[in-house]
């Protein structure tokens, strides 16, 4: 077994660093000028090869056993890999065309989101903007070898970090722009770069015949070893870099960030109980200051709260101008979520290792690559978009005349992004029983917050309270069918939106209702296909008012709850008659 000599422990000086910068600028200029008319193309994202066979896949851990002093630069490396993955993932390269690492990525700058990470320079592991990308270039090189791509240009490190790929001659160092990594294939191929919570993964796909196989290069002489500790832990206190590095990167082991939107009391309670000192809560705005009850989150002591106030106010203003229903409204809501997600992405620190994410922000954050290299939980506010749309399609088949059941479907790419993100999530937190059942063991079921009971009023008629608008997704067609043979029943409808010309309540005694009317109702009925926040149904249960609802409403077990497996008018009518039937007189002993 071979042993490397002990690393040289010389102290670099400012003049040596200045000379290195000068030489590198000369080489950068030389390469840039020399390739003005012959530089490789920058390849675009495509989907033609997305389902092609994987011909090479390599992965490497993002994190290792590190101390708090080493963590900041390691977190910076992971952040740089997140930024780089956006430039490489999904890129497809035509046959015979050269793929260039730097041409594809571009220069790493703070403006593009790159930060300080570990970089091997002049025998030291120092902080550098974009540092740590050699892990990506090394994996790309190894995948290219496995796929049989022709290696056009590759450079090994001049020094070897103990235990690194350089010891096996499988590394590929890069330095803008003259130390590059380039290769090409005889068939068109696709590169995919992803970060899981723990690993960096590189895949190459190709639909053509086998690539031109090239043998791995012969082993080279092992160069001089480099120190294993970085600039924060090497102990060379007299180095001119050391004071600046330690001042900018305080020891840490990271924190969690809670990316929140509209407040649910159940999620507020769960987030408070799972926060610890040093965590960060990102909220749209200060709900108490702006008197917005739906944003009145209550972070615990020791948590830093950051707000996206301007973005939230702009979204609110735009939503007030939207129609109450329809595709235009749904599209605008998704765009508002995407804008808030982009703002939150910029507010995240590289040292954030775990996220708790509101579901409406999830697919946009996934598409932006923000979730890579981090574990994350999801606050489930609704059905996943693919399941939501499936349920609406089923309802549309039963009611093809509906004007709302088929008015909008999300972009397939956004649906796919949410599906992938949910599959990668650690925990799916929800109080909704039906959604929890849908995800099985992966769901973290929490309790609904039960409101205070109402002071019930005597009911003069058999009043049915319908806590929704007269829309197909809320079961309006089924409820109307169930009540056609019940002429003595009066319906109080809470919402104002309707199905227009297809309104199912044309022949039903129905009048607008308010939340206060619930106190005088005999029963609340919610035969919904889709219901995510059954707040008024919870209010009725807490007050002792019978509730007839579908399983899709996600309500908890309760003595006053009558659950329907589906919005079936006949079953609903049977339960309704049983609920409205007067109780038999009590027997009196003689």
C-alpha cells in the first residue's frame, strides 16, 4: 500500500497570489482570443432524448462528516453545484458536436447566484466564488468515460486531496476559461445533473448505437498531495487569506428555513413545534401589521422572520383584478405563486440544509433547482395537481354540461415538477384525512383545529346549509339531484359563484347564506369532489350540527359526521332523511 509524503506546509503570500492572478488572466485572454471563431457551441435544453436509455450514471455524496468550522465552505460548494445544475440539466448535444464545460456554464459570478466554496489553488483549499465545481466536472468526466464519449480536453489536479478521485486519475479540474473539460459523441446524447438531499448525480442518455468506446487514460504519476483541511481549518494562521476567510464564514452546522404562504392554524402549530433557535421563517408579509389574518404566522422565539412584502402586495393587487372563476384566474394564481417562490429562492442562505415548503410553492422551487442538496418537508394544502385534475376529469365525465369542471388544466411540465418534488420529499404534512390516505406511510397526519362551538338558534324549517358556491367540484349537481324530491327543505348557499346557464339549483329553493346562518341549520351538506379546507364543516361538527360530507373533504372521525364514499345523490338523500327525521318521543314508565 503506497503512502503519500506529508503535505508541504508553506505559507502563501500576497505576491505569490498576485502572480497567480496575472498568469491566469493571460491564459484566459489567450484562450478567449484564440477561440473567437472556433469556440464550441452552447447547447440548449430539449426533451427529444428524455426517455432514452441511460448509458452512464455516476453519483457522489454532497456532504461528508464535517466540523462546524468546515461546514460554511462545504455549504457554499453545494450552492454552487445547485447553480451549475441549472445550466447542464436537460441539455442535449447533437452527434459530433463538442460539449464544453465552460461554454455551457459561463463564468461563475455572484450575480448568477454563485458563492464562496472550497477551491484547490496553489496547494491550498481556499474560498473562491464558484468553488467546488470540480466535483461536477469530475463526475461528468467519469460518466463520459463510461458512455464511451471521446475526451477532447481534460486536466487533472496538480495536487491530490487524500481520498479524492485524483488518486485514481478520475478527476477533472476546471478553471475559467482556459482549463476546460470537453468531449463529444458519435450519436446525439443528453446530460442530466441533479442534486438529491445527499448526492450529486450525473446521467448520460443516448438513443443511438453504442458510442465510440475509448479506454480510460493510463494512470499518471501521483502529484504532490494537498492539505486535507480548508482555509478555515488548516491552522496556518499567518497566511494572508486566513483572517478574511474566518471573518466571512463563522462556524455553523446550518439551519432550517420555513417557506410559507397562506396561514393554516394547523400548519402554524406544527411549524412552531418543529422550529429551533437559529431557523428562519420566510413569510409573504407581516399579517398583524397589514391586518391580514391569512398571513398572521406566529414564529417561536429565537427564529428569524424574513418577509417578501412588496412581492406579496403586488400579488394581492393583481388577484383583486381577476374574475372569480375560470382559467384566467387559475393561471394568474400559479404565476403569483411562481413569483413568490422566486423571491424566496433569492432569500435562502447557502447554509440552509432543510426546508419546510408550502405546497403551492413546491413545483416552482423544484424547477428552479432550489431544493437540490437539501432535505425538505411539504405542507400539503391540496391534492397534487395530477390527482386533482384526475378527479375533476371524472366529475366532468358525469357532468359534461358543466362550465367550470374542465375550464383549466395546469402545464404538464409543472404537474411533472410537483410529482417529482413530492416523491423526493421527506415528509408530507397534512390534516386532510383523504390526502393523508393517498400518500400512506409517507404522510404525517396532524389534527384539524376545531373552532369554538356556535350558540345554536332554533330552526324554523328543515334548513340545509351548503358551505360552498354552486359549482360542480363542490358537488352542486349531486346535491340538487338529492333535493329535487324534498320540497320542504330550504337550502342556504354560502358562496356566490355559479355554473351559469348550467346552474343545477334552478329548481331548488335556495337563498344566499352567511356563516351566521349555520347556527340555525338542521344539517350541513358538502358532497364535494374537491374540498381542501372544510372550515365551516368543522365549525358545524364542533357545534353539534350533523354533517353529511364525502371522503374527499378530509374530515376527522366525529359522532355527528356522516361520510359518503362519493357524491351519490341517492345515498345522500337517504342519509339526509334519516338526519331530518324527528326523534321518537321518549317512553314514560307507568
